């Protein structure tokens, strides 16, 4: 049964037309279950009904015409209950509706299962039989399993824009993602392919058949040459039969049948990528259906060959690609490096199929003030290349080829944004003081890129978080003590007379060093932050020495320890910091030793365990700084880089807000300086709630300083205390968002509310 399931789903996902795909599906299911009828209904949520799309057993004239309301009949009942319904005699069921046009009067047994994707019912899959009986547990399990797998395939194929409902595109007006960075971008999309993968290719037709044939032929020649070179190089190292796979690849590439099949698809109008995908997928289906395990494994070899061919096809097709003056970058996975590479080339915004609102890429996009949408699943990015789009980073929506009315509407939004930016810039260098005299300190998060973040022109009171790991990432080896010293000196000198808090090396999780790879099954719960540097004191001591040397004569350095989960880690880190201090002190002439100052040492509150050790920590360190990004991730047990669950990641979850309030209360009780340096402080809503809790220092991206300062200067601290009390009594995240939205409008700050992003 497993092989049958895999074959059905794979063949369905390969289809280029909805009618053809669904008809093939119902025929296969009918045969697999040896029943007399199989049908599929798809949901139309605008019209609130299920439409009969395909059947092997019901009247063909009813396809695309017979609809059943979401609350009507057995089909509607399956959708409402969101679970399988297995009935021996359907016509005797009280919810049965007689529909003469479908000609099902002779069927008695009925089994229906919903097709659900991310809690949304996409359709209903049913089987029927003339004899009155309950379908067996195995039959029901097969249909439920198939429906679950079909949900992903249906969304994927539908999102490609290739499925048609009798001539009408099934694709929606926009694609929904996860907020990466707020803002709006209007422009041409440029698709970047970091690696070739046939599974991501949307089937697309191309008018110039001759050009596509040339591209394919040249890709075959290149790939054949590559395999020959690989084989020759490896022969010098390996002499056994393991190199035979290269001969298999070359034989297949040289095969007239393989090339003829691909060319035939190109002649039908498909572009080279799509033609290759169709043929490779057909080979994979055949191999995976075989009983012999060894032969089934050859399906992987076919996929690998297909991806290598695809890589050369894409390189040939994109060889002459030129970037327009302004563009929106689209990729399967927009990396921080990719973003940094394009940021000075006219980049308006980014769209990434993976990632979340607090992935490293999203944080960098916020720092650079570049609108971004992350986690846009089931988006056929190959079809988006050079198409016009609107990226709405507030509502997390991507509009492809929008109409003039929509473009005009968003142009007005952009104009309002520019006006708001000019307005808040007026207070950039004024103090962050509420209307009733409550003073705040606004600091900048730095280290994501060079240059603008070090300037005091943004009105920051210092640096609340300098991320030291970025210089480590942009290298081929660990930076030396002298190199680090020069870099840290530049930062400290840029904010001379103002505090600069430097976080020690924090890699692991979603941040890796190319020359120090860390491969773990669960990196966010693994070897990262202080755990790595304590295990490698030679790395930690060099960095601390560089920080201390950079601080000569300036005295504005504070050191912050990331990912602390126990008192023992703090004790060990302080011991090493003291060691570095005394080593440097001993190296200096006696008359210069007073220029070497021991900086204040603090810890990041981001691992939940330390929330219950705050009293003990207060005896060890000089300050606390909350890392709201990781604290939220760990409190909610949500991987913020996993787009499937990233929607559950929310700073305004009642548990997160109450944890932040508790941290503030303990810090106040112990007279412990407290700041927060996560993304929550970037938002108007978050900044006001944190201020009400008692956080005196907020650290944020440079672009957020003026906005948050404007908001603070237009509120009363006493009013915020009442708002906070109400927020902490709310039971769910949506209630918090709704309430704070209302309060901002009431405070006259409605311009700072854009969907959930503010």
C-alpha cells in the first residue's frame, strides 16, 4: 500500500492540469481499493460550497457543475466535522441529499475524508460501493493517509498557477507568508537560484522552442563533461566499482531515448526545465514502483542526474541575466549573504520561501530597512522572474502582476510612509521623554552590517547590542586578536562617552561559521552561544583580550554573555574574563595600567531556566539584558525558522509578556540595570509595553530609533500603566493585538499601526 500511496501522490503532483490530475487520481484510488466509485470535491471558500471536480463512477456531466454547500449533505458533514465519515447505507442517513444529476442512487456504502492543509479544508475525497457495508479499517486508513499527503501536493500544484478550474486560474489574488520586515515595495521581481532542485520547478511553457532545445542540448554536453571530469579525478583516489555510477549517468545522457523524450516535451511547448522535470519524474515513478529494493534505490540516482542537468540549464538560461535598477529579490532561501550581496544594487524588498520573522535574514532586513516576507510556501518562484509585484511587509502578502487600482493604492501607502519617516525624524536628537516626564534610554543594535550603525546621527544613546559574530562569519578562519581589536576599537570610538555592550561570540542555531561547521539534529537546543566558547577558551580568551585592548582609554565597554542557562556558566565565563584582564594588565607598563579598565559584565536572559535564577545571578553580574527573540522561541517551543510553525511565534503571547513582567519586577527589586535587545523593542506596541513594565533601556535597529522616540514623546507613562494591567489580564495573543491596536489609535498613534507588524 505504501508504494501505491507514493505513486499516486507523485503522479498527482506532476500533473499540469487540474482535470487531468484529478481524473487520474480517482481512477487510481478506485483501483487500489477495489471499489466501484471514487470522487473528489474541491472547496470554494468564496462561494461556500464544494464542487464535484472528478469521479470514476458518477455522471461525467456533473463535473464542475454540481455543488454542495459547506453545511449540506454528507459532503458538507465531512467538511464540517473535519474527520472521516464511514456509513454502511448513505441514503438512509439524515444528512443525505438526493442529487439526481450525479446518478449515485445505486450506491449504498460511503466513506469520505477531508483534505486539510494547515487547518483549512481544501476538499473531500470519497469512495462508494453498491453493497451496504462499512469500509474496513485498512481502507479508511488508506484514504485518510492519502488525503493528508494530497493536501500538500494540492496546495503545491495549485500555487504553481498550473491548475485550472475549467478555464479559471485557481491561484489566489495574493500569496501569504510570514512577516520578515515591515514596509512596502513595488517593482520587478528577480529570482535567484542558489541551487538546482527539480522539486521546486513549476511546469512552464515557452514560446521559443528552438532556444529551449539548444539550452537542453548544451546542458547535456556540459553535464556529460562534468561527469567525465569527476570520474577522472576520483580514479586517482578510488579504484573500485563505486565509480560505476558515473558511467551509468553518462550512458543515460548519451541515450537517444532519454534525449528524445525530453525534446518531445519541449516540442509540446514546455521549457527545458519543465520538460526535464516531466521525464525525470516519470522515470522516478517507474523505479519507485519496482519490488526490487536495489532498483528502487536507482530512483535517487535519476533525481541526482536530473538536478545536475537542471543546474546547467538554469546557468545557461540565466547567463545573460541583468539586474534592473530597482528590484525585489525572490529565492527559495534568501540567506544573509545573499541579502548583503544585493543590498547596494537597487534592492527594494525580499521574498523567501523559507525562514521566519526572526530568522537571521529577517533581522538583517529590518536593520537595513528592507521590506521582507518569509516562509511563503508553495510559491512557484520560477514563474515570478521579471514579473511586476507588490510586496506588503505589513500584511505579509505578495501580489503578483497587480492591477492598476491596487498599484495606485499601494503608491499612496508608500507616500504616507515617506511622510511618516520625515515626521519622526524631527525628534531624532531629542530625549526619549514621555509627556509626564518619564525618561527612557534608546540604544542601537549593531554589528549586522558596517557603516551606518556606528554613527551617532540616528539619535541613539549608545549600543545596547553589538553582535560580534558577524565579522567571524565573513571570513575563512577565526580573526586574530589584532584584527578583532581594530574592529572593536572602531565601534567603541564611534560612541565615545556612550555605553557600548558587546556580546561575546554567539554562533550555533541559525548562525554558522564556514570554517567551524556545527552539524546537529536540533541546533537551537544544542551547542551554541556560551556553550561553544566555554568549551573553546582559546577562542573566548582571544576575543575578550581584543575587547579589553580596544577599550584602552575609552572605558565605555560592557561585555554580555549569550545563552546562559546556569550559574556555573557565569562563574566560568567571569573566571576567564578575569584571566584575560590580569594577563593584559601584566603586559602593560605600570604607568599605563590605569588605562585598562575592567568592564561591566552582564548576561542575556533568553533561556527560560535563568528566569528562576535571577536572584542568584544578581549576585554575580552587573546587568541583565533580555533577548526577546530566543526567549520567545524557547518559552513557546517554536523554531522561529520553521515556516510551518512560525505563525505560533509571537512576542505578544500572554506567557511571554508575563515572563517579561516578572523579569522586570525581580530586576527592580534587586536594583539591577535592565535592558532588552530583541526585536520586540523595535515595535511601537512592544516599546510602550516594555516601558510600562519598567524597562529603562530599549535596544533596537537604527531605523527604529526615531519612530520609537516619537511614540514615547507622545504618551503618558501613567496611562501606559493602566494599559499594561489590562494586557496582562488577557488570555490569548489575538486579544492582545486587538486591544493594543485600539489603544494606539486612541492615543493618536494610529499611523504606527500596520496590520500585526507594529
